[in-house]
C-alpha cells in the first residue's frame, strides 16, 4: 500500500512536460573552422534540455545551454524557439578561457527527473532539548523536545525502547496516516496525493493546534497520548493521529485565578479517566502574606477533572494541610519561583496520587477517593516517582527553597512511609546543570530506571548495591554532531555542502559519503554565520561569533586569501541582527570575483553592497549619502561604510544572494509580480499567500524597490502586488517561501529572520523551496518549470529503523524545506524540521554523448 501511495505521489508531482520525449533528430556535432563546433538536435515535444561539454572524467567544463524548449516557448539563450536546436561551441570554458587540448565530448540530456539519493544528518537522537517525557504500559519511552539553539524551537515527540533505542517519530506526524486522522494538523492535497501541513508560523514549523511548546503528560497504547500547553490539554492517538483539543482545564465561567507563571502540573490516572492538576493558585506577583492568596483558589489544593464527561471543570480533590502562617512563617509562591505548595504529581498503578508538598517538605500519598494514606518527609520534592514493585520513592529535589534562577538538584531514593521512611540513596546532580527539569520512571530488564533530562543533558540512572549509577543505554547522542539545521550553501565542483546551525557554527559535509563536521582551523572552531563558495573555489565568510562582524575571503583550508590591499577582509563590520537564530541575509560571489552581501544600513533597513574582485568597494547608483553616516542621525543607525548600494533599499522581508555566470545578481524578496496567482490548491491558503515571495534578477547595474507612494524614476522595472515596483529588475521568479515578516503567522513586521535560501547553477537554472507546499522547484532562467519534487514526510520516511520499508527512489520526503543548492549532479535540500539534508540526483529520459574529433 505504502509503495503504491508513494509512487502516486511521484507521478503526480511530475512536471507535466511531454512523457517519453524522443529525439526526432539525433545529437549531431560538426567541426567547423577555428576549432568551432556546431551542435544540432531536435525533440518530439516540449521538454527541458541541457547541453554541456565534458572531459574524460565526466566533469562539465562548459555549460552551453539549459532550459525548456518547445513551440510557443520563450527559452533561455542560447536556446531558440521551437523543437529544433542549433548551438555553437568555440572551445572556451565557462569563464571564456581556451581549454587545453584534450579529449572532450558533447553531452545532451533531455527530460530531467530528480530522484532520492540519501540523507545527511537526521540522527533520531538529536531533536532539541527534552522538556517532558512519559512511559507507556509496554515500557516504551516517549520524549518530547522543543527548545533549539537561539530560539530555533520545534516540537518533536519520539518513541524509544525501554533501553533508549529509537523506534519512531510521532511529532511531526507520520506521512502514512490517513487524511481523516490529521484534520487538525494537515489538509490533503488530492492533486499531489500528499499531506499539506497546516502552517501556523512563518519563522518555524508549527503544524499543531497548540502552536508550539507542548509537553507530554502521559502515554498509553490504549488510551493514547495527553499533552498540555499552558492551561489547555490536547489528546492524540498512540500513532500520532486524531489530534484533538484544546480542552481548557477550566471553562471561562469558572473564572480561574492562576497567573501565567504558575504552570499546572498534571498526572493522568492509569485508566485514562481522570486528570489530576496541581500548582494552581490565586497568587500575586510578590505576595507579602497568606492573605494575598485568593481563598477560593488556595495553594496546596489538587484538582481532579473527569475526562470522560467532556469539557467539565475540575473539582477540588485534596487540600494539603499547611501550617498556620501567623504562627509559622513559610515561603510564599511568587512570579519568580513559579511554584505553589502542591507542585509535583505522580500516580501509581493502583491509582494512588502522590503530591510533592513544598511547604511541609514531604511526599503526600492519597488514595483514589481523596483519603490521606501517608506523608513521608523529603526535602523540597520537585519531581516524584514511585516504584510499583517496591513502593520506593524517587525524588528530584532542589537543594534550596524555590526561588528565581538556577538551584542545584539532588536525586533521592526513599524507602518506607510516614515517620519510618528514610533516604536510602543520594546522588548530587550539581555537575549536570539543568538536569531534572523532566523525568520519568521506567522498568528495563525488570529493574527500575530513571530517565532525567534538562538543558543539554539526558541520563538514565539505575541502582547498584543501594547506590545510584549512570547506565549505558542504546540512546546514543553524538554531542559533536550538528544540533540545529538552518542555512545551506553548496560547493558546485567539490560536491560539498555547508550547513549553518543558525548562529555562528558552520558544518561541511562530503556530498558523496555524507561525512563531515564542524569547521575547525588548527583544532579550534572556525566561527562564522554565513558562507558563499566562489566560482574559483575560494570561500567568502561572514566570520565571528556575533550576528554582526567582518566579511572576508578564505581558502578551502580556511586560510586567509588577501586582496591587493594586503588583507583578506572586505568589510570589518557587516551590520546584522538576531531573532530566530542570526538574521543573516545572504552573500554571493560572481565569476570575476565580485561579491555582494545583503545587510542593514539602519535598523531593519536592508540593501545589497558590492565589492570588486580586488577587494575595493563598488560604487552603486542607489542610497548615495544614506549609508555612510559619520554620526548616527537617530537611534539604530550605524556607519556601515560602503558609500552606496548596488541594490537598495529593499523590503526587510528579504534574503538570499546569488550571482550567475553572466554577472547578474539574484535576490530573494517577499514580493510577487502584479499578475501572480497562487498555485492550484493553495488559492485560499493564508500561509502560502502571506509568506510566498520571489527571486528577483538584476543586472550588475543593480536596482531599487519603490513602494506605491514613491514615484518611479524610469519606465524600466517590474510592478509587484501591492502597488510597488522593482526598478532595474530583469525578471521575477515567484513561489519561494516562507519569508517571515508582518501578517499571518508572524511575530511582527520586524521579525524577518526566516529566509528561504535558493541557488543558481551554471546553466542559469534556479532551484528554490517552498516550506508551505513541502516541495522544491527547478526553473530555467526564463522561469519555465523544469521539475518540482518532494512531498511531506517525517524522519521515518525512507528511513525506518527496522529497515522494513522498501526504499523508493521516487519518494523524496521532507517536513519543512527552507533552502536548496546545486552541485554538478545533485540538488541538496535543507529539511529543517527533520534536522537533515536531503540529497537528490538527476535521471533523464535521454542521455546522449558524442565524442569530439
């Protein structure tokens, strides 16, 4: 069934170009005078073609022509209108240099198809900082993660065996779920035969009704999974389908008084019938006494909600017995400690409820009828677990009273009940800062084990001879591996991929083997926030640890390559900003060594600066006198020192810079042509229509954006929706997404950190991604569609841990593609939600070669 489904996806994502194209005139090469060659061929119908000169190693030394041809088609030069083509090669390479005498061939490819090759990255053990966990009745471990580096936060829920071996991913959802199982998470695109996630935010993938930041409360194969986000609960089946909610903990009519800093602590009964709620109280920001707590919403109260009766309010279940505050002063909950008297909650198999009493410093046991069973002294119990076999408690406690800021924790085992209880084992957690924020008790090989998480740490702890010990498990997280996946750049000739973590770490991977790692120089981390690969193979880095910093040129070995001035630095301070990761807007290098970078000349004001091949600043036609400011005119302005803009100003919702072999400049902008219409199936999709932009092509003369209130300065340019105009623009290629900015799913018009990266190959073909459609598009330089590929899939698609699923080269899964890059024979795609790169390869309907004589 799955194989048939994926095959249908592949077929329906085909370009629609003529199937089974034939050569009506075979590839013919005629040698003419002065070492020139005439190349001719003819095809049976509309299709895409690429003509190249290759050497004996099958490496392309000249990209002659690439694009779509056919009757009534405007094809990119030097291709001509019609099905018959005639081209000339003059023995020059891509850069106008005469090639050395050697054996060369003409290669013609017709009908490009993209197939799945492999993944780079995508470890199932790397998925953000774990914020909550649960164990089901079979002993499987459910880990919920959310926080990534520098606000790159994404909800992920993965399932592991009792010993920590990866099983499957539940969030984001499995592509094999049926459409009726995903009504609140994804729509079904009948044309593509693929799920279409409901995108709720432009900066990050948020598909679920809670947005992001949910925590798992319980997991059961039978009863399903329960999650919470603030004061609402959500449910889903154990396979990740049928997500329902929100179900408010209290209806509005209850007039709940519980400030937002008091995060409810929940526990679900073994039969899934009841939800128990603690850490709810009518406290004030900074209370001075007991009377500052609303008596109708007292601290120390545990509530119970009947999940079988729909949306009913919880009822009081049990009140801790607190000392008389007038006699014995005790700490009070406030906005800093975020805790009330009844904080931790857990339930055993009998349905007994255990409450962490932070005032009396005890674990209080209550039966399902609300009757006190025992109260056992434990210092500051933050999280508690009960071993069903022995009755022992495991408690994670703070070493001091609840307060704002970091307080080290300790793990206790407590045997016995009431006054006979005693601490029998102790382990300080001080060395693992942040550990213990989330935890769960599991059984592995008939022995209790504790899983603890927090910050960057994740440990499994067992018992040996009455002592705690750290256990070796199947959960193998490579701490040196890339944790966050953001921007992508490719090295066309070396077949290498550069991937940013979104801040100041850049990783380099071999496209053939997938091996690679963090860029280092002399065994020290080479910090950088963005990189471009020049046509000569040199690297242009925006270096440093900060979002603002220098721009320079380096070798492949990361050695500085100086310009004529004696330094490798083009500019000492590229002015940028920070948001969801660093807000780097892209840089590109042209065939002659000219370079361009997109950055700010004032707060949230963007332009493209240029530098000549010798390292000197280019003199542009735009923003003269507005970029160099000896003294800032207002707060936020800064001297950026380029004198003028090559392109600018441009909208803040922008990003990505590339330069083709002719020296044309391409810039990503959240603008679309005046006549642009959304693609079929997305006409009413608010995410698509808000976040989709274009790639704008300019000559080296540059250009500027004029909004509808600004008068045009020439008749040249292209009008865009909204009444503006891109003066100097030669062509727009719409369909790129998501660009963050104002409007739906955004943090505001200044939140412009999400930038879909695109690329230009040496035929002038363009590849770009759309995170809303979960697909990748390749067009020729006239904008004619060559192919579109990709459809929704989470980490398990084409990658099942038990290898039971048959590999299908036509299925190219991705969950949220936000960038792509070319090499000679491959397209690489940044699949940010799955934390990996998807490598694809080309296949052709026709691939013919003629050896030159």
